[in-house]
């Protein structure tokens, strides 16, 4: 089991009071060093244009990399364009590709970034530039390392970009468990959508995750699961709208990882969303995924 991290994940100069908690990646790495040896961390390589083109329009790729996107497209993306944004985007996608390949061979791998499921084929949205998990899935299929890939998305927001992209990829199965009354306002059609109500608590949430996992793995027998472990299901998340406790977050992550292990399905997990002004508290929510990983693998 290995963990993928690059300093560029937090090396983004954002305007004051910007909504995205960019420092969470660096702070999480520092926290994980207290109980995970540094030998278990891998520095990823950048994804290339060919990787991106597996799921994204070439004109969009070229415009983003060159910094020639229209102002409207940059606003929708949620980040001001910069060379640093290009760098961290390519490292995040690279980590997903390399981590998924590692998981196929060794059982499990984790990225301290990723889960950028609002990225559509031809534009970025909601702090997501390129759809890392969709690209990793398409890469595994193109290179014949996998026949069927399940993207199991437990971020509180629907994986609308993922749903749009995988419509062109029959061997990729998308399952989204999310809050119905939350961003995005217009939902896309995943293969499986579990829309839960505002204020959903531990019991109902964990029941939905269990049902979704058992249904999708039984019907599709995936060669690998790409897991978006969003921390924004937590009750104190400022953009979440669920009422799931910290224990509930850990139980979700433990369930998904333990079931993948029990059924001998390789799993690669990405960090997903999480939005609290108090970054230390937010990091503690993200940390539940890694506590579960250490407990199981």
C-alpha cells in the first residue's frame, strides 16, 4: 500500500478569502507523517496530453495548458489560471494513473489529492480541472490492464462531470452517492445515482453506501474500484448539507476499504471535497480515510 503526494498540491497562490482550502493537502501530509512512515509515500509523475485526451476535448486541454481559456471558462473553473495550477493538475492526474496501476498489482493505493469529479470533457467546474478518476479508469482500459472499472463516488456533491464523461466509456461504471439539494443544481445521469436528503445522518447514509457498494460490485464485478472519499459529508462541512458524524466518516471509509479487501478487489482512493475555514478540523475529517487504511492494510 502506497500514498501519492506532491508539494504542488498546496502550492497555489489564491486570492484572500478564496473558498477552496488549498493548504489542506500539505497539512494532511504533515499529520500523516505522525503514523505513516515516509517510505510509504511516492512522488507522482505528471500526466501527459495523451492521458488527458482519453477523457477531455483537445481544444480544452490546449487552452488550459497554454493559459488561453476565456474569462467565463476560468470563472466556472473556480480557480484563477496560473502555471502552478497547471502543475498541480497534471501531478494530481498523474498520481491517479500511477496509483491505480499500483493498486491493481498490490491491492490498494491512495492519493492525497484528487476526486475532481466536476470536470467535464470540455470544461472545468467547481474547483475541478481534469477528471482524474475518469482518466485513470480510461487509461487502465486502453492499456488492457482492466476490463471493468467502478468509480465509487461518495463526495457529498454529485459527480456530474464523471457522469458526462463516462457516457462515452461503456467499461467504466459510475456510482454517485450525494445530497440532492446541493451543487450541482443540474445533475447528470450516472450509471447509479443515490440522491439523499439534506440533513441525512449516519444510519441512513451508511445504509445507502452499503446498498450502493453491494449492488454495483455484484452486478459489474469490477477489476478495480476508484473511490472518491469526499470529507464534505461531515456535519460541520460548510458546503455539505449532511449531518454525518466523524465516526460516520470513518465507518464509511472502513466499510468501503474492508469490503474491497474482502472481495479481493483492488482499490485506489482519492481525497475528494471538504470545506471548512478551520483547516486543521477539516484535515482531521480527511484523516479518517487514512486511519481506516492503516487499520486494514
